[in-house]
C-alpha cells in the first residue's frame, strides 16, 4: 500500500522591469508620480536593510525616468517649490506683491539649482557604481578560467596541452610557460600571496602566486590555493623563472613557477591518516631491534621530539606511505636491479622464460611445499623454476635461459 505524495512545485518567476519608450512623451505628472513611487520603493527597501541588488533596478529606472523628465519638461526633476503663505494683510500694496513675487522666483531658482545639483550627484554616483561593477565583472570573467576545481577527468576530450615532467624544469626553460601536474605537498600563505610545493614522483618544485588584479589574479584565487587540502592533485600553469636564492626545500632548486592558473584535479580528504612529512622521517631504531611489533604506536616520537609514523600504520595506508622519497627510491632501485640482470644476461645470449607458478603435485616434495586444493586435485606453488629451466635449456635446445619471478616456501614465519 503506497502513499503517493504529490509535490507541487512552485515556479518562481522573476519580473524584470524594462522601460518602454513610445512616441508620445509621458506627461510631467505621470513622470513625477512614477519617480515618486520608485523613490518610495527604494526608501522602503533601504529601511528594511535589503541588499543593494534588490533595489538597484529601481534606482536605475528612476535615473532613466529623471533623464526622460528633463527631455519632456526641459528642466531638472526636483521637488515642486513650496507656495509662500499668503499674508492676510488687506492693505496689500502693489510693491509688496512684487517683492514676494521676486522672492518666490528666487526660491524657485534656488530649489531648481539644488535639485539640479542633487541630480548631477546622483548621476555621477550611478556612473561610478556602473564603472566599479564593470571592473568587478571583467575581473571575475578573467579569473573564472584561472582557478577552481577542474571538471572530472573522463577522457572524453583530446587537448593539445603538454604537461612538463617536474625533473625537466631547469633554467634552460626560464621565461617559458609551463604546465605541471602533481601532488600539492605544502602550501603556505604570506600576506597577499601563497607559496606551494608540487611533487611528482621523486621531484619537487616551488610555485608562487601573489594577488595582482592587472594580471587577473584576484584575492579569491589566493584563498582558493591556500585552502586546498595537502596531497590534492593539481594542475599548475605559469612562467618558469630563476629565483635570486636557490629553493633549498625542493629538488628543482634553480627554478620556481610564477603561477597564473591553478586547478584542482582531485581533492584530498582534509584529514590524512598521517602527514607525508612525518612519514619521510626515518625511524631511529632499526626494524631488527624492535622484536615483536606493538600495533598501537601509530605515531612514534623520535629523540629530537619530531614524530614519525609506526610501521603498522604505514602498512594500513601503504598507498600514501609509498609517496615518500625513500620508498619511491627503494622501488626504483629494485626495478633497476631487475633491469640490469636482464641486460647482462641478454647480452650473453640468454632467453628469459616465465615458468608456471601453480603446478600439479609437489614440485620438490618435502615439508616446505605449499599445497592447495585445485578443483579437487592437489596442487602446489612452485618452490623453484629449476625443472622448467632444465627442460627448456637441455631438452628443448634453448641452451641459455633465465627466469625472474617469485618462488614459494611454506614456512610458518610471520613476516611483515
């Protein structure tokens, strides 16, 4: 038994008031009443502390009507001059009458002059506001493309953008515009600017961005950069320059990027399980000295008081731990060792084979064999590629063979 809830969607319509000019000029009375009505609206809006956006359209319309008023009547719009009170003196001589006429004209002229002055002031203010608004809009438009969250990468567009590897950023490229993608390792605000360190693989470079309205770098851009969580992935574009002092904190010491565009490709979570800087500090004790490992030490204090990260905690978040230069280095060395083994043997005419790792029965027998059930039959993990190498080398006429790959031993040792 389902209840269907009907939601009535109210469509909100916004009415924009526009001025319709017709051939017949509106009369002075009509214009006066329209202007007065708008004045009241503005006064009310201001009294209710409404934001300027709400009453500004009335003001613009009022100013336009005042211009129309002048066209229609040939005089500036202003409050009608007050009629002077008639003296009840009966023996009103003609001279007196003339004097009061003169006064009235004087007052009217004064009122008109004041109204004209007010109108002029109003016009100047409106002009100034329009100028300010245009400037703000232009700046917003200019900077719209220069910072913010990039759209999700869906590989749907081919672009001709060329990203520079961080280790290629050297003084040779000074004054070139470069585009770099990397992890935002650190960001540090200073006054109206921000310094960032970008990291890609094992290399880092400094970027600098200072507020500059002429260059289309508004304060919002500085705030955006400084507010991004560290370890977010960012695209940074700017001019490569050579600083006066080397940048000791980065691998690319001789250059820095004067940032012009800054987009976040993937935002990191605000709270990381541990800080990369902490993970970069080596433990003071050797792993072999520890013995049994206590899991609760997530962050370990060193003698110098600086924190480092406990092993279990690192392994629980291994993908972050592997970003540190030491780990990047370890895996690159391992990769290169394998590469050199191959090169050396290839030059001597060896053929590399990939022997099976899952085989029937027990590869060498004995207690160390790692057996498992394979669809109802007994199988085991290969303890050595020996048998297959002998087969290929001696029996199949390969003559020189080698295998690089894992071998398995069923030893009950809990390695970490």
